[in-house]
């Protein structure tokens, strides 16, 4: 099994430009998460999906960030326009469900650099 | 506000010794705690789960303890190997917030031969 697949691995953009990240979770995992990890910090939750429904997006900066999970499988996270402070690693994770016994499986992340 | 603290200084340890990492928390009553391993350029990998009513969990050379009175979890790697070198993250979750893990910043472990 391929695990959680994310693309691209790296992205460098100028500020004010748009950017999008893609995630393909493990087959059968209904729960999908997007996290942001700043250098030297732990991941911070941006949004959680149960199937195609966003059940927790309280920490998503909705003025510039958007996400979607069509058909409850792949997901896309978008930033428009990007700011310098958005430079970070964006991690996608999936699990069988939100219950704690289902540890998360993370992808390798997309490292975003905004210049 | 809720706070999770892990040693920011790297833990340097000799191969074969036991590495012990600490995860302290304040203003939080977690129902469970998870530990993850993260290698450079990779996402975290789930290692162990321990619930609030459990004192200790083991998995191969790993042992986790959870003391809700001290508000602390200890993570032990016994008979450490150079391949154990990585950053280890603790993550807490509440009974009323399943699926909303809060991660600590992690502690880097360096095991030297």
C-alpha cells in the first residue's frame, strides 16, 4: 500500500500568489486531516473531514485558506493569496475514524516557501 | 491556555542505553495520549496510544507511562539503537474532541554507536 500520498513535495511561490496542495489518503480511511507544521514546532490542525464533510475547520484561516474533499476521497488545500507567514510544511493525514485507537497515518508533506 | 511541553534540547544517548523523554501538559485533561516518531523531511509515524485510565503501555522496546496527577507522560526507548534517532512527538486528545489532537513540539533523540 502506498500510504498517504501528497503532492507536490516542495513549492516555492511569491507572496500574493495562489497555491494548492493535493492529498490522496489510504483507501478506506474515512477521516482526513490537514495539518500545518512550522519549523521546530508540532503539527497544528487546520481542518478535519469525515468522508466529504468538514466537521472541524475552526482553525482554518478562512479568509485565504479553503479546502475540499470531493467524493470523500482525495482532498485539496488551497491558499489564495499566500503570505510570507504561510511558509511551513503542510501535512495530510488519514485514519479509519476519529477515535484515538486509530492512530493517524501522515503523508510526507508539502514544504511551502513564500518569498 | 492549554500547553504541551517537551524538552527542546536534543537528547544524546549512547547505543544500548535507555532514552527517556518527557511530555508535560497544563490546563488540559486529556482522555488519551499518543506518541509519534518523525524523521527529517517525513510526516510523523504513530507509535503508541495510552488512555487516561492506563498507567503503562509497552510495544517492543518502547514503554509509555501516563500520570494524570502529575500531568505527565514518559516515553522510554530501551536498548536504543542508532536507527532510533529521530524526533519524538507527544499528542493529546480530549474525550470531547476526538480527532483533534494537540501536538507537542517534539524532542530530538540522537543515538550514537
